[in-house]
């Protein structure tokens, strides 16, 4: 958890530098203590600082005039308002008021209709720090009246989980000491996880492949985006020159690897594209600009949050690799708008792990741990409206 928050804070100076006004107004007392507003491109962010974790009870849009209404559990709140110098194109005012005995209402007045890109809580980085409640919005394109009358309110869809069985076809992936092929292990675990998720009735599931076929890494990312995945889970089984290395690990995207092993592993997994005969090892020109994008940053945050929840949810019988959550530049994790993690279920280069990976018992331990992690994640992650 700590790493995520640090990364988020690390990116904040950039956001502040780009915004015309981002003035935290601090006030004494319990409850909500500060308001921070920032804009970057077409997106704007409202951050509330609070003594304790803050999550909304309701979040909705009202017309005439356009405004977002966010209801929180009753807290003390001082006179917080939008700084006069704020120059964002969307937000024109922020008001707080007591709505009911146990509800504080924040109204964000906007110049036009906006949509919520995301809202989430961020834990303090140190003991003296504050919790943050973050609300990211973007202007919505004006629609004609017929579209508005046709639009019916609908229930939020079940979360879409895109499961990616690593490797496949002419790319076998790692090969175990007893000749187990990674591509077969990943497909088996992908199908087991699909089955377990569908059984709960709470998820929709898409697989990037359901047979032994080769896919470029970019194709896997494209499948995640086409399906509008709420989460992308790429399954792999590791291999290491050190035959003693064993256990479960989870990776999230970072341009800088957390350690040499993670960097080497990313290089190895990224090789899948070279096997395809066409090296797509060319970074997009706009990776740098995507990286400062709010959506991108939130996606990285969510990926990290989920990775940590996954570790917490792991069945005690599953051995963990030290520093279980690692970071590196895996190409398959690069969808800018789909939170993505890469799971290395275990090491095929380790005799014990290879044997375990081939058992039904271990397969169901991994599936049930991942289902538990997903349940926890979606219970704690308010979904964009
Ligand atoms: Zn792999």
C-alpha cells in the first residue's frame, strides 16, 4: 500500500505544476480539513483531505445548472471553497452543507455536464498525514436531445475481468525441469479462474485465448480494451536460473523496475513478441505524455491497489516470493485505461513448484485466492458512473 501512495504523491508535483491553482486550504479540527483542486488538459481533480478514511455515500449529477453532488457520512467541515484564482474549464464552484443529520453534502458546480472518471481514497503516507478522497472528472460532449430522451438509466454492469493466459502456440513460455510448458499451465489456470468467477454470478469474464494459439502482446492489450475490462490479469509461471527460487509473485507496470530480477523477467516475458516474427519493440512516441495523463495514473494506482489486495488474499498454503509485489516494464500491462497485473503463479524452474502447479488442489487455491482479491477490490473501489 505504501508504495502506491508514494507513487501517487510523487506524481502530484507535476499536476500542481501544470495547474493554475492548487491551494490546499488547511483548517483545524476533526473531519474534512482541506480542499485541493487541480486541472490538467481536459480533466480536473478535486481532493479532500480528511483525518480519517472518507468515502462517499452517493455521487450523482444534476442539471439546471450542471452540478455533481457527493454525499459523505456526517463530518465536521470548515468553510472550504474553490480558490478565486482557479482557472479550470469545468469547475466553477464548490459548496459544502449539512444535508441530513448524518450526511454532509459537497456540491461541485460545473460550467457544463461532466462525467466522473473515478473516485477513490488514498491512505496517508505517514502518521501525521491526512487521508485523501480524490474525484476525477472530465467534460462530457454535448449530445442532441433525442439521445438524451433515448438514454435510460441502467444498473451498473457486473465488472468485466479479462484473463490472459500467457504465451501459447509457437511460444511455449518457460519449460519446467520435468518438461511442463508454461503455455499449458497458464491456459489451465485461466480457465479455472474463469469458471470460479462465473460461478459467483458477480463477474463477466473474457479470455484473451481459450486454446493453444499465439498472440502478440499488443493483441492481448487490445482484447482487454475492446472488452472494456475493469481488470486485466495476465497469468504466467516463472523461470529462474536459480533453481531454488520459488513462490507466487505479482507485477504491476513501471518504467523503472523494482529490482534486477523484475527487469530480467520483464525482458523475458516481452520476448514473446519476437517469437512472433515481428519485433514490436518500439515504444509509442506518446508513452511519455500518456504517463502524465490522469487516466493513466489512476490506472496505475488501481493496478497497484489490486496487486496488494491479491497478496493479502493469498491462501496461507501458497508460498510467496520475497517482495511479492514487484514492478517492471511488462508490455502486456500497458493498456492506459485498464488496471492490469501480471501474476507469476510459481516457478517452473523449481522442482517443487513445477509439481505443485500441476495439481488440481493448487489450481483451486490460486483461483479462490484471486476471486477473494477481486471481491475485496470491487467492494472497495467505487466504479465510475
Ligand atoms: Zn511467461
